[in-house]
């Protein structure tokens, strides 16, 4: 059931500054859902009241707006959503909000949003006077070459932002080359959110109640093929030398059963977000081709391997994160000789080094967000996060 919104529960919403979050939370992808949730919780940590914005009716099919699909069930249970296109009161509330945050997702990838007016994701419909606008880790999704005919419009709208951040060096170069903007490079919001939130979600999952096994080798392969299956099975064989754990395979929500067929392994279909978190958090090892599978493996200090094609259009997001944290070794390319990568399944990640680098990066990102949003120490939750260590590794 959807939570009761502050606007109707008798509280004076004027005492807390509201923030509108523009994300692709409805995208039926674990990463899109969880990065939106993480941004929502991070903004809450700043003492603000966030609202996610419903899917614009002009973007994609109405299947993605279904409140009973995987994204809808999770978001409406855990976040407040403004029905800004279908409810006049919600639209009025959105019009009154003075903090607007573009989320950490592929909001500027014209191929993903198809014929939708991508200027919407430059916040073209948001007033300028007295309004704060920032982009938090927003991405072109590898489609870096914005058509020349659109660049003037992009520059005009993005120049109104008080801060722009991206997640990769390649994105930063593209912003500089096309628009003369030098953005901050930040980790995804999934790292900024207090990870106790994820643990609570996992503990409330169906899997936590019914799963008889207590640890797993977690494989999340969104875009399966014969080479990736080979790596999963080769790695699992090595891992069995140390762990007596079942292999749990998870696939792309949007492309079952073809995704399952492409992987060629038994895989779970339609697993809920909380269950996906449960299996990753309780895993012994993570094998993935997905950016967010990699992010959560790092966040929960899992030994992991991420496999990608060198030609993958958004490979820079993977390499930037791994380089920043000293983990480049964990990336396996499809054209590598897998025999010489088997050692990664035996070699643990040195998280004593990685966590320090991540804490420093998070601290600089918190400082950037405070400056971009002109926040004056409403809370000190960032310091709390930097010092926290979860025992569930």
C-alpha cells in the first residue's frame, strides 16, 4: 500500500523543504529502481522531503506505469510519488517545489527514451526563478554524441543548473566538449544511501522467510551469451573448492524468457527487488555483467568478478568506478582467455583499502551536494555514514 503523503496527513509541509526527483525508477530494472530509491533516501538524510515523479505518459508504454509491476510494488511501498500528470493536487504541489534533482540514470540517452522529448530531462518545464536544480550522476548511457541541432537547447537548459555531476570520466569529457560544462565525477547514489536501508529491505523479503540455504554464489547476468555462461560455470567450479554454496542466477527483468535462454542456465524470473537484495547481501561471491550488480557487490564488500565487452557503449562507467576504488583487476573482458582469470575467484578483494577510497569519494560528493543545494548542515548523517561499517560482508 502506498504511504500517506505529507500533504494529506496533517503536517505542515512548509517546515521541511520539498524536493522533486526525476528518475527512471519505473524502468523495470533493479539498478534503475534502486538508484532512485537511494537518491530518495539520501535526500531524506539531508532533512528534506523528497518526491519521485511518476512516469510521463509520453514516455514508453503504460506497462511501465503499472503500480503492480516489480518497480511499482517496490517504489509505492517505500517512497512517495507525485502523480504530477494525472492528479491536479499533485501537479500543484510539484509546481510549488523549489528543489529539483535529476537522478542518477540514463536520462540523456536519446536511444533509451526514444522519441520522448529529452528536454524534459533537462528540466525545461521547471521555472528558473528561486529554484535549485542539480543533476546527480546523470548519464548519457554511452550515447555521448548529442545531435548538433539539440546542443544549443541542452546548453540553455543545463546552464540553469546549480550543479551537474556524472559517473564517469568519459561523461565528463563529453560534457566539456559539447557544452563547455565541467561536471563533478561522483559515485552512484546507491553508495550514498545508508546501507542499513538495504539490509532492512532484504530482511523483509520473501526469500529471507523461505530460502533454506543461508549463503549463495550470486550471478546476475542481464545480457547472457555463451561466453558469459562459460565464465559463470568456470568460476563456480573454482568457488566450490572453498564454498559449499548453491549457484543462484538472476537475469534481466525486461527480457525473460529470452534473457534466460541466452544465458542457458536455470534462472529466477520476476524476483522482487527485496529478494534480489537478499540474495546479493547473503552471497559468498558475485558474478555479474551489470553495473549495479557490481556496485552492490562493492558496497557489501563481496568478492566479485564483473564481465563486459570492450565495445560496450557505457563501459566507462564500469572502468571509472573500478579505477577510483583500485579494483580494475576485477573486470574481465569477454575476449580474455578465461584460464588466466580463474585466480580472481580465489583472490579476495582488499576492502581495507577500497573502503577508505570509497569513504573519501563519498565525503567529497556529500560536500558537492551540499554546496550545489546550498544546504547548511541540517543534519550530519554524512559523517555517520563515513564512519559506519556493516558486519554483513
